[in-house]
């Protein structure tokens, strides 16, 4: 299902092959976790990903005010749009790329392609974002699986993990297998900003 959604949003999956070649030591910023499971979504921290983030989020911030809101007839499965994303309930929202997974009455279940998160959002709170320029950059986030652990009940969003990509999941080839280094290699983005 994930690959079908991404194909609809981005028009093709030509970029996918280069992502699957990733292996070796890396640092990732966690964007979503699933308690009591080994699965999570994260952005690999590199100069390339940082440049993509700046380019994408700057373009969205500049155009968001001019984008019209969706109407009920515009909302359907596979529709590309803009939606406000909250890392946590206490964060200020920021507009980001999303794709509608399902419509239920006047609400849409949307998938935030750059964070690996879903949310139920009122349709009238979604904006158009169909211009191809916004869909040239592949998703910033990727699905991962902890090699020998599961996540606790706490959501570890904005946590940076240092570790090693050791291949892909045997059945789900789009999921990276990730071996984190020791607990000392884990810290929150806020701590990283203070270090810089």
C-alpha cells in the first residue's frame, strides 16, 4: 500500500532504488514510532537531506498563503495536498506535503509523506498542492526497523539515533534494518541544537 501511495504522489518510483542502496553508519532523526514494535520512520541526517529539507520547506512556506483550501468534492483517495503537521500536541503546526488515504464524511485520513505519520484532519483545513515542483523531491523520511529491539510506550519523535543500516527487511524491501549504537549515541534534537 505504501509503495502505491508514493507512486501516486510522485508519479514514479525512480528515486527508490538509490534509497535502498543505503548501508553503513549513519545518524537518523526519528519522526514517528510505533510503541511495542521495532518499526519507526526517520530522516537520515546528511548534508544532502538538509539541503532538500531547506529547499522544500522554504518553497512550501512561500506558497502556502496562496494555495486555496480543498472542498468536499476535491477530497478523494490519492489526492495530493497541504496539511498542517504537528510533531507533538504542544508544537506549532507547519504546512507539509500530504496525501489523502481515506475520506470519512467531512474528515480525511492523510499521510504526511515527509514524516511517515497519519492524522484525521477536517477536509476544509486541507489546501491544494498539486504543482509538480513540490513533488520533485522524494520523501525526506524512510521506514526503518530496529534489528534487535522494540520501542517503549513513549514516542521518541525528534530523537537522533546513531547506528548502522545493515540491509533491508526480508519481506518488506523498502524498510531498512537499523542497529543503534549504545544509549549514549541517542539524544534529542533540542540537545543537538544546544551543542551547535
